[in-house]
């Protein structure tokens, strides 16, 4: 049986991955509709989402060690 925390972690990761994929799709869109400033902002947002996954995994590892 999954605990609330494990379900929360899984759902959070799923949402972050979906948002990351959406942003990457915008960056790679062949239309070229974004300028360099928008590109930099999108890349920064993707990097922030990647970091958030790393942090939630680190927190989960620490919680596992303490239990």
C-alpha cells in the first residue's frame, strides 16, 4: 500500500515531467516563434523543474534514511 507521501511524490514528479515536456516542446517548435529572451526564460524554467525533481528525490532519500 502506498503512503500519502509516496503518492504525493509520484504525482509531483509526474506533473513536473509533463510541464518540462511542454516547455521543451515550445523550445523545439519549428515555427521559430520565440525570441532569444523567451528561449532563455524557457530554458531556465526547464532547468528549475529538473532541479525540483532532484530535490524531491533527495528529500525522499533523507526521509527514507530517517524512518
